[in-house]
């Protein structure tokens, strides 16, 4: 579903601030793969997601989505194929619009928009059924402005919006980092359910090593723009934090005192 071939991205090339963010990175995601991505600050995780989403052009390499080369497509054209949930609950929604209006925008992503009623009666009933899945009572608050929702409610809504049209690829960009632990666990549970029920292909960045191990069928670890570990199947199911730290040490050439050392590494 996603094919990345020999990708390179350097910021501020030729200057004192030059940063090689992605270096000869290749990655293949099969349909239905749910891949968690972990690594220290500056490892290239967010650059990878932004490159896939088309936020900025890459220096070289190719990005194929469901067999289509999207390397040269701008971000707004890739939106027809990609759903994304950001770290900040404020992003991904229109806070001054109602819940049903936000869902209507998500449903029409990538389509031509003409002069017709924004939300039909049939769509409103569909939204109620979809919102019931979240278990937050939002199905009875369709006309409430999204800006009045809590961070967890908005993030759950954004997750639903991103998956409403069953995108080719769902990008989860540290989408629980700004939430309290209880709410984060709820949003991750919803993520698992929506991805499984819709058989979505997903790529999730996280700074939480336990979440990276617990969720998805595959885990990749990045360091200095490279993928240094790629763990899946039974190997991932048996994985522990200590195992992951030891494997990192073996590949990176230096040991970690604890998981926080990795996650705060410059």
C-alpha cells in the first residue's frame, strides 16, 4: 500500500545548520499493516510522515501509494488518499464549525464541492451511527461547535474524520502525546478498533515505547534518518522494552540507560 524507495531529505543544505533528516530510507507497507514508528528527537520520524503527506518536497527518491507515484503531488492532492491525525487536538478540525459540519467536510475530502445543502438528513443519521462508536455521547451533540469539545473528544473526532472515507493510508502523528494518560489510552483503543474494523493501512509515530510495542503488527525504530530496526510478527508480540533497548544498543553501537534516554536523544 505504501512504497518508499531510497528517500533523502536535507534541511538547510550547504549551511552551518545543515541537517540530514532522511538518508536513503526505503520502506514497504503491505495493505492492512499497522506500523508504529519510534526513535529519539531528530531521528527523522516526523520528517518521514511529512514527506509521505507531501508537506514538503524530498531531495530524491520515490513515494508510491497503492501503486501510484505521488512523489511530485502537492499535499492538498494527496489528501484524497491520506488521512492524518496530528499531535495537537486543535489541528485537523474547524473549531468554529459544528461537529456535523466537520464530518461533512471530511466526507467530501477530495471531491468537487458545489452549491447544495451542507449536511443531508441521510448523512446526519450516518454521522450519529459513526459517532456512537466513539462512546463519548457526541452523537447527541451534532450541532455543538468542535472548539467547545475537550482535547480527548476532539482527537477522537479527528480520528473518525480521518478514517471516514477509508483512506489508502492513515497517518497518526503522536496523536496522543498532548492527552492525559487515561484519555490517551482511550484514543489508542479507538485507533486500534477503527484501523482493524476498516482494515486500514496505518503509520503511527509515538514517543511511548510501551505503546509502540503494544499496538500494531509491526514496529520500526529510526535513528539519524535511518530505519535501524524493523520488527514484526511473533518477534514483535514477544518484544519487551528491555529487548528493544538491547537491540538498539546492538545496532546503534551504544547502550541506553533507560527508555527515556532514547526518547529524548537529540
